C-alpha cells in the first residue's frame, strides 16, 4: 500500500486530493510540519528537502506535488487521471501538470511579494500573463483539458484554490470561480479538504 506523508494546513492538499480521486487504499502518514516532523532523519530519508507531500511506494520514494501526480496517475491507470500514451491530449496534460509549479507558483510568489522582475529573465514571464493564459484555457471547457478531468486539474485546481480562495493573492475571474466551484464539488476534493484543514 502506498504511503502518503502529509501535514495539516499545508500544500499536502494536492496529494491528498489525488489519492482520494484514485479510489485506491493508501496509508496517510501524518508529518506535522508545525512540530518539526519534516526535519527528522527518518523523514529526510524520504524527502531530503524536508517538505510535504511525499509518497513511498514499496522501495520508491517521491516528492514534489506535480511529480507525485504524474507518478500516481500512471500507477493507477484505472482511475483515468491521465490521458493514455498516444492520446493527443497527453501533450496538453503534461503542459498543464507542470504549468502549476513552473508558472503558477512563481507567479503567486511574485504577486505576494510585489517582486519586480524582468519578464524575459523570469522563467514564467510575468504573473499577469500566467493568469491571462490560465483564464483563456479555463474558458474552453469544464476542465483544463476540456471535458476530461485529470491529475493536471489537481495541480491547477489546488494552486488556484490556494491563490484565489484561501489567501486571496490573485483576484478571481469568472472562469476561475466556475472552475474552482467544479473542483470543490468533487467528493475527493471535499474529503481531502476535511483532512488537511484538520
């Protein structure tokens, strides 16, 4: 059984939501970062960065939310959380799966810190463009890939929920509200939310 290391009120939400979406049993391992549990030698053996979430699947350990989403979606293909190899949607799936940590998260930090950066030097360009691109994509269908929910929605939905609803770092837009309402309506999202909010 896969182990998921998580902490209340943390970025573990995406991995909890993911595991709940699979419908597969997993062992949740409480790793309370408010008490320093992520700094123990035992946990650092799982994730040397000392962050949550992380997973352990037999002898395999993995951290970073988008990487966990990619791994788990392929580990449990019956959950249909990723387009299969050869499907034309797979390229877009990868794009959005990594848009979260590569563009959305740095843009959130830029907005929160009011950091002025040369958009050519920043790998994500600039925050306004990140959210404009996301807004345009979310106007094209129910989910980030159109009508197919995937692990990419877990990455994008978790990040957007964090930025727009939980911390109000980014102003909402109609497409964001519709999308976040759809995410919040998923039973797996609700179960994960109940866990992570403690």
